[in-house]
C-alpha cells in the first residue's frame, strides 16, 4: 500500500520538480507527466491498454471542451480590444478611478477576477484580469502571479457554484450547510488575500502605508457578502455578488480614504488621462459588457434559458472501462462559446471588420498552441490517474496514517485533486465521497470535513499546471512557468496550512464533531 502511494505520487512529484527546479516549459513537463502516469497505470495498476487509451481520449475531450475553448475566448477578447485600440480607452478609464497601482490590483485581480470566476470560471478569472494588468503596464510575471493568488478563494463558488453544488450532489449533503462551512473555513484567506496582493504590488510592508484600511474593506466586504449569500441563497451566487460588492466598496474606500499624494513607487506609469465620453466608454467596454449579459442570461440564474441551452448536447461513451459516466458535450451552455460571440459582436462595435476579427481568432489559437498541449496532457494525466486507481491509492494512505488528526490533513486531498486536474469541481468528484465516509467513520461533522475538501482544493489553483498554463498564455510568458510557480508556491503552502488549522480547530475544539 505504501509502495503504491509513493508510485502514485510520481507524476505529481515530477511536475513540481520539472516546473520549479528544472524550469521545463509546461507543455514538455506535462507531456512527460502523462507518459509517467500511463506507464505506471499499465505496468503497476494493470490497466488494460484499451482502457488507458480511452481514458486519455476522454481527458483530451474534457480539455478541449469546455476548458480550452474558454481560454481561447478570453485571450481572443483581449486581443480584439488591443487590435481596435480600445484597450487604451479602458486603461484611461481605470487610471481615472485611481493611479494607485495597489488599488488597481485590488479592483482588477481581486474584484473583477472574482467576478469572472463566479460567472464563467475555467480560466477566465486569470486570463482576462492578467491581460488587463499587463496592458496597463504592470510587469507580466507580476500580473500573472497576483491573478493566480487572487483566483484561489473565489474558486469554491466558481462558474455559478459548480464545485460546491457538485460536492453536494456527490455526498448527498445539504448545499446551504456546505456553502456556509466553506466560507467559514476560507474566511481568514478572504481577508488575507487583498493584503498579500498589496504587499506584492509594493514589494514589502511599506506598501500598506495609507492603504491598509482600503485593503481591509476590500476583503471584508467580499467576506461578509459571500457569507450572507451562501447562508440564505446557497452556492450559486456568493462569489458573483461578493466580488461586485468588493469592487464597489474598494472604489468607494479609495475615493474616501485614499492618499492625495501617492508615493511615486506605487503610482501607475504615465497614461493619457484625457476624458472619455459615455459613448466611447460603452464602445470600449462593449465586449466585457456583452460577456456579462450573455453569461448571466445563460447561467442557472435564469433556469428556463439555461435548461433550453443545456438540452443541446451530445452524450458519448468515451472511456471503455468500468466506473465512467458517458461524457456530455454541452454545445450551447458553455461560457467559452458566449465569450467568443461577445468578442465578435464587441469587435464589430469597436470598428473591426469580420475578416480582421477572424484573423485575430486564428492568430490567438496559434499563440496558444503550447497552452493547448499543456492542458490536454494534464487532463489526460488526471483521467489516467483516476481510472487506474492511482488517486485512490493516495487517499487510502492519507486516511490510514492520519487517524484522529485527519481534519488537519483533509484539505491536502482537495489540494492534490486540484493540482492534478486544475479544477475544484474535479477535486470534489475525486475525494468528496471519501471525505464524508472518513468523517462518518471518525465521528466528525460530515458537512465540515466535506467543505474542507473544497477549501483545500482552492489553495492549489495557484500552482496547478493547468492554471499556470493559462496565466502564461494570458501575458505571453511561454517557457516561464517556473517563475510563476516560484512566485505562488509559498502562498499556496501558507493558504493550505491555514485551511488545515481552521478545519482541525472546527472539528476538534469548536464542538463540530
């Protein structure tokens, strides 16, 4: 059992070593990880050749639709705005709100990024805010790192709450209890994250001077709103409403408590700040306004339309082994399609011809080919590890070894799930049932331990090869994955330790057992 545990971890260990120390490009590291996982699955776990091939095909299908289509859509939208020159208008407007880089990071990476995660997920919350910060003149590595960190906590309720609603379906637990427990466990991180973003922006504690209250308001407004919405409405809207509230409160706090004279070190570089008319602003923001309208209209917030779109689907049996559900391609109820449509319409509004727009789309796909290879390989690796029994081999040892201290380590399973798959939802699928069974066997509150799986899962979003690949593509840093891993890994460890401690205290000392 211990030997299988060690062998099952090899693809994960390889990815960490390859991306961090060997500085291999993501598409090469993930391709080799797939080869390692495949060899182990066939040789050690005796996975039939036919099953192993169909597992890879299913992983590739999941990668291409809906994940990669969303990434292409997000970068395509940004590229259209750059081509038409309207990104310069957006820059002027954002600089008009404030020229304090710290506040802009809170608004764009934390607030707007949280909103994109809540509405669409699948990488949009990293790709679009990172490209916007880069466009404003921020260092591309910095832009990618802060967006990766900011994307962590919103993931629990991303894509209109899919990770938590999926966990509820798998475990049979009531979604309101799971939602509120998740927010409680994540509360320290929700307040802490804006401070981390500001410290990174200003490269030290001096960055908090004159802005600590704004930073606190930015985090607390997100937390309080998220808790109230999760407690009374469930998992679909906590991050959507919380992020909007955070953006509004951050802007208000900046106007009310912000410094009149900003230290040159924290001041945005020179940007033309001439006035922008209402019409010019609408034209510049039109792709993003349309994205908002389309995603809200097609989401579960409007059930009749969502159900109609979701009915346009193709269901196929891809994996040939046991334990697999048919894979469903939802052709219309997917964020990527609607973001592409929004970008095309927005591009036309901004004055681009259809020929120019389609040329931009083609160039975007070519620009992202390494990212596409990376994500296809990592999703195929995840499917191989799941279907072969490698993931269960990891989880069984965790449960056996930790015993009564299990709550302290429960979030690690969620983190492993997200690191391998890049998805908080997949982490729920992989380990949700196990978490509840273990909680029941050890006499812990099931909803609390299950929620810790989601809380642990979100911490690994910032180091997941899939998410790193998205960030790299957003700011054109192909081959620099190691820089992003090094910039986020210490924050991942900090977040995971905090989540583990909160879970342990809740299970052991607060009467939740």
